[in-house]
C-alpha cells in the first residue's frame, strides 16, 4: 500500500504510465484499472506481465511491448 500512497500524492497530469511486472500466476491482477483510478490525469497503457520463471527468456516479449 506504500506505493499507492505515493501514487495518490504525485501529480500525474500529462504523464504516461507503462505498468509491468513479473509474477507466478497472478499477472497484473487489475493493476492497470487501479492505476487509472489513483493516478488522475495520467494515461495508463496496456501493461506487461511476464511469468517470473520465464523472465530469463522474455527479451523478445519486452522489446515488442516497448
């Protein structure tokens, strides 16, 4: 929750957020929607969730997302 406390205090007007994470099954779990709700004025793009056990070989996926 510390991250969301920071996000609520920051001025997001005119900013773009590109969410990404590693996981072992949960993916982004609705993070994009929560960010959109908390980061007023920001554009939140479609995020990238890479399974942690596959992250060593995720270079191509990350490059395509970028």
